[in-house]
């Protein structure tokens, strides 16, 4: 029985999909104005772990992910680099794909750039205007959150603080974990931002804001709702409640039953930032001799809802642990087989999958699952140093480890 922590209820719940064994998932993708760093990949990896676990447990998944290739930050960064937004985001996207391949991600069924969802964004905005949730102001379009009775339900926003006077917030994003107590932007009019990329549409020349892009991608790929909506913990502030508001105002139905959020990765006890100069990119580690699988293990071994502190010592410790695991696995599988072996080995081998399942089904506790299997291998190795394993036992051991590696994705090749 799979149980997941649901941010909406603030509790661990039994997972019950809407449609039997079919699970629809939306995961927030990267803003591709700059390279994804180790912390970004930690979020993408727990989402990959979720999909792998669901498939492992026999569910059919359909997953959509957006690529934010047009926003304030991309425009600003392109100007700094004296290039255009498309060239900038294309180059960053190529690096992102290298990272996905390196980590052996299961690719989303729908990986859609925001610039390919313009028509759908406009359709949503037009509908929201007709329903009275959105309005035009000087060519821009804004959403009125207070038109929804349950706005802010994910964050549990105290709406008594909402100001009486009309306020509008025009930026795609705002720094820090703050709430913008006012109307948020859906569409940037070209006349108000003449240097920005734009599209000619039924609501005028302009571009979609960040706040409309996820709903556009979801509705054009999966439909009106999903089972699980995922992202990083920062998305609990503003972004996911904005998405919920737009989706539910547009469709009139509940958007998602489960919300999952991954915690931060910090470096030497501090938040990663350009000003500190402590941003770490996985490709830099690889260039320094690291293995993609080892980096993946480091990023997934600690539970996704706990902060992960990157230090050279913590990283080396994790790498040593997975490499020891592989050495142990190789020794058990490659020692000569015998015709008769200790029957206690059969019990240990048969317990690998159930021991792993107990933990991975408990809110994706991959680290505990790995430790449980490691403990079994160490006991097998103790037996193996006396009587060796039989050919059938080796085959079963390999089969069971190969099975759980569909989730772990770090064992093979050994």
C-alpha cells in the first residue's frame, strides 16, 4: 500500500488514484534561463523516483512537465549576455537534456515549452475573463484571487491580511518567500514591455506570464486535473496556489488530490547563491571524475522532505556507501556457485524485495529501503564466506536486485 505525504492535508495518506491504476502527474519543470544546479536536480530526481516507484508498483503513469522558456528572468539574462531569449534558452535546454540523460531520468510523456502553449494560455485567459475571475488593465491581464473562496488553501493563507485597495503585481516572480497580497498577472502586453518577445493573439500582442504557463501545459496535455502535483518547497509560496486558482477557476473542478514538495539542498550549511559563490552543478562534479549514478545516490538517499547538506565529507560518505554496495553485490554474484548452500540464504534473498517495498511504499523512503537491502547483502556475504551460494540463489539474488534497481537506478552495472 503506497502512502504519500500530501502537502494539502499536511499528513501521510494512502494513495488512491482517481482512475484505478492510471496516475496523472504534473511536475514543475525548470526555468531555462540558466543551468540547473544540484538543488534543482534534487527536486527533479525525487519526482523521477515517484514515477519509477509508481511504475514499479504496477501503476500506469502519464506525466507532464513544463519548460519555462519565456519569463522576466530569461529576458533580463538574455540582455546581460547580449543574445536573444531563444538562443539563451535553447543552449540551456541542451545542457538540461544532458543532465536528464546522465541521471537516467524517465522522460516525461509531455515535456512542453511555454512558448508552445501560447494558444492554450490565451484560451484560458479568455475563459477566465468571461467567468469574472480575470480582467484587462492597460493591455495586461490580471487574476483576482479573492474571487475564489478557497484561494490560498495549499499554503493556508491568512486572507484577513488582504488589503482593501486594489493592488496589481506585474512581475513573473518575486524574490523570497513572500506573498503578494493583490492581483497577479496572467499576460504581459507588448506595449507595456516593448523590448520583450511577443506573440500576436486574440487578446493582443504580448506574452504569457509564468502564472498561466503551468495550467496551459496541463490542460493541453493531460486535461482538467491530475492525481499528483509536484515541485520544490518554494512553490508552496504563491506559485502552486496561483496554479490551483487558475486551474480550478478555469475548469470548475478540483485540480489535484495530492501535492508533493521536495526540500532544499544546501551547501556547507548555507543556501546556494551566486553571491556566496557556492552553486554546484552536476556536470562540474562529473568533469571532476564523479559518476552520474553516485551523484544520483547522494541526492536521493536522504529523504526528499528533509534538507540535504552538501559537504565534501557527506558526498564522499554517500559515494563510499553505494560503491561498497556494488562491490558486495559483485562478490556475491561472481563467486563460484556450489551445488548445496545454506538454506538461510534463500530466506534472506527472498526478503530483499519485501524489505525494500515496505520502505519505498512509506512516502518514498528510498534511503531506508536501500539500508534494509544493504543489511541483507551483508548477512548473505557472511554466509557466502562459508558455503557459497548456489546457482539458483545467485540467479534469484540478481533478479531481485535488478527489480529494485528499477527504482534505485544506481546499482547496475556493478
